[in-house]
């Protein structure tokens, strides 16, 4: 296992890169971004010491679905390659639970957001079919979903 120190602003990996390792934050802060450096950039998460990231790319060998950027000077990360994966968890068994909890939390948030989006679309279609104007609550839900997706207040810009 390799331990590396990073300066603020360093890009650890970019969206679309090969997922060949995961990271365990020993010290500091890392931001996870969608469309990093682009006009529609959106910060997905702030990660801190004792959190793991990059595991999805390591586990499924798919390209990275976000960009990881160092947010604090002297951020220290353990870099865990595929070859070191099992050895890492043998040495740090509690990290298996941390990783599982993180993945469950992400899945739970994604499922909640997905169901809310489905409910909002259903309510919008039903209101439209019935010829009813969209309620303030329905518009607020649409606004929230659009903001979460695009990283800005859609209705304030359109």
C-alpha cells in the first residue's frame, strides 16, 4: 500500500479515467465533482479522514464517474491497488464496515432521489392529463430535482 501526500487543488483522478485503485483518506479533505472545471461543475461530496473513495472503479473496472480533487493542503491518502485490496482489509477489517456503510448510504440517497424524481414526474403527468395547473409544491419539487441534477437553480435561469 502506497501513502501519498497531496497539495490543495491536486486532481487525484478525473471522470472517465480507468478505475485501478481506491483511496483511504488518512488526513485532510477531498472533494468529489461531476464535470469538474466545466461550466456545469457540481460538487457531489466532501470526504474526510477515515473515508474511502474510488472503490467503485476498483471493484467493477468501469471508468471513474466523477473527479476527485484535494481540498486541503497536506492531504494524505493511502492508495490501495487491486493486488492490495484483500491484504488491506485483512490488516484493517473495520474498514470493510466503513466501506459497506458508505456504499449503503450512497445507494440509499440515490434510491430516495430516484423515487422522488419518479413521483414528481408522475404527479406532473397526472396534473397535465387532468388539465390542472401545476401546484406550488409540484413546481418546488421539479426545481429541487433540476437543481440537484444540474448544480444550479433551473427556474431562476429559464
